[in-house]
C-alpha cells in the first residue's frame, strides 16, 4: 500500500533547483519548477546516474552522466516514448513537501 512521507520543507529547494533524498530505502529526486514540486525515482534508468544532480531547465532535467533528458512533471523521456521514469505524487501542505511512495 502506498505511504506518504515528508521529504523536505518548501524552503529547502529554491525554484529551478533539485535535491536528492533517500526515503524509505528509495532515492528520490525532487524538483522545484515555478512554484510546483515534482518527484521522480532519482536513479537514471540508463546507467544509474543521479537525476537530482542534473541540470534543470524549465521542467526538463538532463542526467549528468550521459545526457538523457526527462520531463520532471511526468517522468517521460524526451526522445524515447517507451522510456518513462517513475514519478511519485507530491503534496505540499503547511510548508512541507510530502511524497507518496509505493511499498
Ligand atoms: S546514467 Fe543517465 S544518461 Fe546515462
């Protein structure tokens, strides 16, 4: 059953930046895009690069290892329709960011 976890405070991540968190044994990449927060599985599906350390331009993150790009709002790979990184639901309440993770 999915469980919601507090991952950070809103103020921890300036707009246009991202951070990596380890939550319930998972690596989660959290992105702040124009007042909205998005969470993806933080491990790049290509070869395990840290997506949270990539360059974020608008809602597109570029993996720092080999340049794969993903839309952080959906997890969709920018070139390959068949590749979609797992995205996790995000909720913001009272200045805190919560991410829903599967078991
Ligand atoms: S590990 Fe991310 S593009 Fe290769």
